[in-house]
């Protein structure tokens, strides 16, 4: 049987979810911490 994902860890990647309930399911989603960090690295290089 496949290991279950750590939903708490995944949820923590999205800071907005600590203070909001996000119900939008259109093409744009919340920005995760890892995406934000990658974007900053790209901009800084």
C-alpha cells in the first residue's frame, strides 16, 4: 500500500492557508513557499 502524504507538511507550504480558507479552483492557485523562493532566486540571478 502506498504511503499517505503528510497533508500538514504540504499545507504548511502555503502560508495563506494558515489564516484563510482558499476555495478558488480556477487556473491560478496559491503560491507555495518553494515556488516563491525559486522565483526570488531567478530574479536575483
